[in-house]
C-alpha cells in the first residue's frame, strides 16, 4: 500500500522542541519533493517547509524560518521536521505531502497534532 505516515506530534511548552517524522511505504520518498503543512482550527492549511527532490534544497515559511529545519534520511525513507523554540501560534495539525510532477503523484498523510501550551 502506497502511503505516508506522520508521527512525533504532542504537547510541548513554549520554547520547547519536537521532531516530526514523515515515513513513506510502498515508494521511494527521495524521488519526491516533500512538504510540511499545518492547519490550525478555523484557519486554512498553510505551507511550513519543503525539501526539493532534485537538490535537497529547503524552503521555509517566514513564520518558522530560523526555528524549524527540514531534512531527509533516504536510508529510512523518511523526512523530518525539527521544530525548535515553539510558540503557541505553532499549534496545529501538521501534515506531510509527497509530490512528484511526472508522472503525477501526490500523497498526504493523516496528520499529527502539535500543541504548544503552558
């Protein structure tokens, strides 16, 4: 079965850290551009970070730049999102997306909840 699964969410205090994992099964994740998105209650889903399939270059939303870091471990078919200096406004469900343009493929995970609260 072709799927991706996120994990690593949880409850953390402001200033804390979490590492999210996005694991693919049934296909090679290193051939895909992978993005992390998040959706807070009552808000639209927004892009947080992505890593390019061709050169591994990362991109970040301005709101997380300098605090979040995206990386790949191709041996584990996994993409990580290291989140440091977390703020209450980072609270959301975080989703992983794997995308390839040709042939067109697009996979979403089920999401993992991140809650930043004291």
